[in-house]
C-alpha cells in the first residue's frame, strides 16, 4: 500500500485533535482549459479581446465573424467546430441582423 506523506500527516493531526487550519492545503493543479467559441456576423468584430479580458485565464476565446453574413453563413462552421469541443466548452451564435 502506498501512502503519501500528506495522508500520514493528516491522519496524525486528526488523531491529535488538530484544527483544520493547522493542516496545509494541498495545491490543486491548474484548472482545466475551457473554450468559448463565438460565431457572429459583423457584430462579432472586436469581441475576442473584450470577452477574453472578462473571463478567467483558463478560458480560450475564439471568434469567427462574417461581416454582412446571414445566419446560415455564420452557422456554416458549426458542424466542424462541435467535433473539436468538449462538454466543458461553449458556443455563442450572434447573427440574423442581415437576414431582415
């Protein structure tokens, strides 16, 4: 049986009645990378920097925008993109203003 030094210390401290604050927290690994993909018409211009500044560092933001594109053009990449995303990723579609 492999037992880490942290587990031994934790067990020892619990038996001695140590408070939780006496036990050093274990450093977690860096949070998993998440992706936010934005598909947009001309309203998507400049969104990458605006959105990236407001999200946590573990987010990667990609913006694909088509000036004067109709909704069917904006969403034409959706099938290929979905194959590359995980359940932790998100897609935002901004379009339809040129369909009117």
